[in-house]
C-alpha cells in the first residue's frame, strides 16, 4: 500500500548506497551483501566516500549515553559464542588494503536486544551530529534546536529515524526497512505533548526510504515540551482528529530528544 501523504525527498546522494555503507559499518549487512559491497569498494569512488563518511560519523560519537545492562541470557549466549570461536581455527578472509573490516568482524554484534540497542544508539548519535549549520555573518555558527526520535519495532527489527529543526515546517523520516501493513489499514503519526491532546501528523511511511512530513510551526514548537512521537494503526482514509490518544491501536511510542547546542 503506497504512502500517499508522504513525499520522498530528492537527495544528491544515492539512497541505496547510503544505506549499504551505513549498514556495512554497523555490521548489519548480510554476508552476500557485504561481499558485494566490498567488491564495489574496489572500483567505485562514491562507495568509498560513503564508507569514509559513515566510519567518521559512527566512529566519533561523543554522546553521554547511559550504559544498558543486557539481560543475563544475552551474556550467556555471548560467552558460549566466544568459547566456540576460541576453540575453532578460522582463516581470515583477505581484505583489500583500502577497505577496513566491517564492524561485524570487529565487534561480533549480538543478536536480539543487544543488536537493537547498539545500532539505535549509534544511529541516534549520527543524526544528532548531522544537523544543518546556520551562520549569522560573524562569529561561530549558532546551531538551532534539533529534535530527534527513533521508532523501533522489536519483533521485526524495523526502525524509523526522525529529525526536525526549530523554524522548519517539515519532519524528516528515514524508514530503515519495510513494515507490513494489512489491507485497508495505514500507519499514522501523532505528536503527544506532555500536557495536551495528541496532534495528528499524517500518514506514517511503511516502506524503506527517506520521507518528508509537513508540519506546522506550532507543532514543531510543541516538540520542546517533553513530547512523544506516537504511531498508530488506523483505517485507511480515516480523518485525523486531535484527541487525548489516537483512535486506533498505538503501535509505538518514542520520546523526542532535543539538542540545543
């Protein structure tokens, strides 16, 4: 089902290449896709530029994120995996000199909750570090208020990265994968201020890609009031009406984080 109310943004960079390079650095590409991307790195300067971009962005995160203690069963699985690998003799695959080994080879990302937490934390940092620069004609640039949120579906591993800036009239949404929506239904987004009714934002994308969702200036201002981003499953074509909560089933709710400097 197409996302009729969402407009795909035109970007100078190849969206597929951006995703591949980012996932390569994060270590989330499937083995075949990783091998294909490594071959592309040998001949494609654009791929090498994207790889360098993501390595710099994801390798220089300085956010003060609180550590999260993984569940006991995750630690047990990690210990078993390490033991198996220590007892096995594996010959490393040669890597071209200009290509760094992917994060999967370095970090051995855990499956399940540990993978989700690591990837989400790193991508959030990248988003917070890539806000636009504003100059007043003298002195240092003055960064505007930036708002960021991450919507994540644990069962499917699908995620959405959300950014908006004070003074803008749109919200950027990057869907990291496809999410299956039943026939006759559609996802809709809502902004829920700490004190106030849920504000309808329109149809929420469910297909992988970059999207732009129009917002009113007053809605953007509400993001500073400890607001949450909510996504609900609604009947297709139903009219949006502000209320204490969305009329349909709330699928996900995520806090909106603000950066002011």
